[in-house]
């Protein structure tokens, strides 16, 4: 009789990771989470455990993992070459699809990550306005550049509009180039813009900041005051683009910025992001249209590569079909309502914050309208996430991403897991 030993392959991988990666991880998730395979709204780890996946690769896999049409499109392209540096027809078609979908987009420049898209969007408005300062919102996430890491997650928030760095290694001078305001506080933003209008290059905002919806009228008021002074408004739509609506948060909320950044969904699970916006600002990327002083020097090895472009195009084809967004919103609303109900019944002091395509629990009794009011009990949050992971639910630290691939069975499984985890909490 042969003896079968079942070993958890994760143990070796975790040990190996701890040797060769700082903190044993890629920086995104705990070292103990080693993922192997995804299909639709489910994911499996190296030990063979199955999860309903609300991490979705941190957002790109909006139509589900390994969607058959996206997979087929990529498989058709791979044998024909994966990157050329020069233009290719799929990248051109994707740029056209973005211009058709996104209200602010006259033109598009491709890059490989949301970080880059935001960095270049900020640079573009500086070039356009010939000024240096950028206004951002406390807690607003715009990637990992020196500028974006100002007042992203301050542990002890200081006085507005002073920016503080959230990472080591950022030159002190960067703080002087950024102004920080409170999300949803239009009086604060208006007075800051009035006061600083001659110094400001632009304003960057997540139209839906992390989990926090804009108050009615906030985005429009921001649009009005920036337009009044000719200051470009950038929407960071890396998360919301093609998620809140086919035209992104700008379509969903009915407010059109001058420029936006896109990422995640638009690359269909591959490394692709974009800056899109008004032709007169995008013109600064055009060597032939600009003088040396006004030209933005921007190249990237993998920019607009045909594999990522075709994956993005195939994803957009799926999203264009009638009912796609209705389905995502129905799933998200059902989960949000059920979570809220469970928390109330259990007498837990917490709120469900967000909107149907992305939301989470914040352990606070306050109304959540900005970064400071969103600071809840993080230890409790970590514990709940851990309890959920033990029960087959995978999510990021502070977000449920809903996908088109999540089924009724996934929802039912998740509700049972919620009930058990909240009971144990
Ligand atoms: C709103 C927002 N902007 C920018 C980024 C950075 O994108 P990337 O991780 O592709 O650099 C993210 C990433 O989650 C994001 O959520």
C-alpha cells in the first residue's frame, strides 16, 4: 500500500519568498497568501484552497479571471509577437475605444501603470499651465510617485493645506509643490484655489476617493471653480474607469474633467494604463507640435503593446453588452445591503461605505466623508478580513471589488461567510 503524504506547498514557497523578497512579499499582500489560479469570480491558492475572489487582482479582473474571450484574444496575438515599441493596430484601436467611451478623452497616451499615468497627467498640466503646484486631497491615491505619496495616508494628519510625505526617500522639496485639501469640503477647496490660483498647475482627485462617494454637488463645484480660473482638473480614474460606467466616474457623476488617468480594467489584466484628455493639453506629448520648452518627453518600452491592448479591447467588448453594468451593480447592492443588515443585527459599530462596484466596512460610528472620518478600527478590520479568508473569502485590506463573473452561488457563499465571521468577531 502506498502512503500518500499531503504537504502544503505554500510552506516551501513562503519560506523561499521570505529569503528573496523583502518582507517575503511583492509588497501587496501578506507573504502567506500565495495564489495559483483564477477562474471567473473564484481563485485558488497554492495549497489548493478555493476562495470567492473580491480582490480581483486589485481591480483589473472586472469581467472575471481568465475570461474566455480575453484569453482567446491574447492567445491569438502571442505567437505573432508580444511587443514592438512602435505603433500597432490593437493599441490604435484601444485608443479609439477610449476616446469613444470616456467623455474627456480627445486623445490618449499609453503607459504601463496607474502610477505612471498619474505622474504624467500631473506633468502634463504643469507643462500646459507653466506652473508647478498641484492640489490633491488628503487620502487620495494617485500611485507611488514622490508627488502622489504626499498626504496619502498620514498617521497623524496635520494642518491643511500642508502636504506630508508617506514614504521614506522623498525629497523634502516635494512638499512645497503640493497643496492638500479635505475631500468633499468644497468651501476649503474653493478658498484654497482662489488664494493659490496663480501658482496652481492643476487639481487631481479620485472622483470616488477610495471608498468615499463624492457628496452631491462636490465634483460639479470643483469643476466650476477650476474652470473659472482655467486650472486643469484631473480625474484619477485608474479604479473607476470602465467600472462605475462604461465612460467611468465622469459619466456616472456627469462631470467632465480636462484630463484623466486610466488603468486596471483598460488593460484587461495586463500592464497597460493611459492618460486621456483634452487635445490642447495632450498636445504637449507631441514632439512635432511643441517647442523644446513645452514638449513633454515621454517614452516607455512596453507602452501600448499589442497583448495588453488586445486584452483591453476584448474586455471592453464584454462590458459594452447590454446588462453588464446592471449585473455588477445588482451583485454589489445585494452584498452591501446584506452586510449592513448583519452588522446591525449583531450590534457591531460599523458602516458599509462605498458604492456597488466597490465598498467595504469601516469600523466607525461617524459619517464617512473624507480621509479623517474614514479612519476606523484597523485592528478589527484586519481580524475580520482574516476570519473571512479562513472561510473562503479573498479580499484586499480595505475593499471588496465586485465583478461581472460573481454568481448567485458566490453571493450566497459570501453571505454565509459574513454571518459566521461577524458572529465570531
Ligand atoms: C486611484 C488609483 N490611482 C492610481 C493607482 C496606481 O496604479 P498602479 O498600481 O497601476 O500603479 C491606483 C492603484 O490601485 C489607484 O487605485
